[in-house]
């Protein structure tokens, strides 16, 4: 029987679920249902991403232990999906012991391959994004997403030789036109790969961050949250020996929002290539939901609650609006008036 494997990103537990999370998950649910109707053996995965600076900081702000905080917010996501008619086959947490073990095994494999090295690095670090930026990537000296100046940090860390796989990745994307869709995002990734690709800093010293997966080859460091998080797509299938891995991974498709295009289109394929694993089949990228043309954010106070809308307009009306209103790949503008008009028509 033909198989189909669809994933959402695993959602960061630094804030409650909002309309954007609901859209991605309902879109993935609809794709899963469609492929089931075609008679395929389908597997649909979602979950939560629970390590890193932002989680530790959010827990501290809430006056909670970091584990208690992660448990509480992850449960909100877990309990939301049935309320929105989502029928996922599995829900993964990056704090699951099986996932942690899988990440360490993957890291050791890449390390043994000679693709991880130790070095000193100085860079502009945004705690909101949990990543280093080059000067070229900054917007007038600010983080392009948070519009605040990042902090310059100089420290010793471990690096993944991502640059080793730049030419391979560029050739692979050019030779497989359907790999990244819509086409505009494929072009965006190819544009990223025109400039030399820097190696990826994949660790954080425990002196700065304790909350993460410990490196298997150095107990003084934890894994960079993205290197940890991306591996969920195979750890949830029981990689490397799991029956689900051999059954579903050859038919894997990832569904993501455009803000996490680079980790999925550049970090993840090069990580898989280094580890000697097959590349996923496709990456499908959607735009943002905006409210009065502004991106939703807690700081703007314009976050839309999916449960509130479902209660007001019913589940079918809410799901229909999300899938019908946004042209896939482009940004959509949310307003309650628009939902009412769409519902009534």
C-alpha cells in the first residue's frame, strides 16, 4: 500500500496556541484526510518543542520550574487539537526520553562522520530567535524579526560543517523542482545558497544554558534547539530501527510557515545528508496570518484564540474559513468581519 507522512512543525512552548498554530495543524489534518481518502496508509505528526533559552526565560517570568512550565503549556497544545477536529496519529515532545536518546545518537553519528568540530565564534545573538546572525543578515543593526539589537557573544562552541553540503543541496533543489513549494520559496532558498554557507553553531555552553539535550561527546554543552527539534521527524518514527521509520520516512512531507524556511530547507537536508539518511520528499511553505496587516504577536496584543472562534462560529465554519481565506503560500489577513462574511456566503 502507498504511504504518506505529513508533519507540522513542533510548536514552541514559550506561549499559548494561537490562530497560526491552528491554521498549520488544520491544513496538515486536511492533507492527511485527503490522502486517507485516496486509500493511502497515512501518518500525521505534530507536537511541541521544549528546550532552549526562550523556554527557560518564559518559565522564569512565570515563576515556574522549567519542566513544570513546559509540561503545562505542552498540554494546552495536546488538548487543543481534538477540540479543533484534528486527528493526528502521534504527538511528540522534545523532552520525551526516546527523542533525547535519538538526538544524541544522531549527533554522535554526525560527529563520527567528521562533520562536527570545536571552535571559537563571535556573533550577534538574538535570544528571541535563539540564533546567531551575521552583520549582513541584520536590519539596520537589529534582528530582522524582533527589531531589537542582538547581543554580541564570543564563546567556544561546536559547529556542524554545513558548508560541506552547500553544492550538493543547491544541485538537489535544482534537479527536484517539486521539493520546495510554492515556487517562490524554492527561489528564496536557491538565493540563500548563492552566497557561501556558514557552518552551523550547534551547541550552547551549560554555563549559559542548562535546559537542553546534552552533547554525547561533551557533557559541558547542550544541543542548539534547532538541531534538537528537527530530529523529531524521525525520532517520532523510532529511527533507526523502528518499523514506522522504514514504513513512513520514504513518504515524508513537512508543512511549515515561512519564518522557519531556512532551518527546514537548509539545516535539515544537510543534517540528513551528513548522517547518511534519505532526504524527505517535500517541503510545503505557507504565509502568515496578519491582523489588520500586522503580524500576530503577544507584544502587539493582537493574538487570536482559535478556541474562542470555534465556540462563536462552530468548528466547521472556523476550519472552512482558515482553509478558504488564505491563498496557500501568501499571507492572509484575519478579521472577524471577514470570517462572518465568508461563513454567511
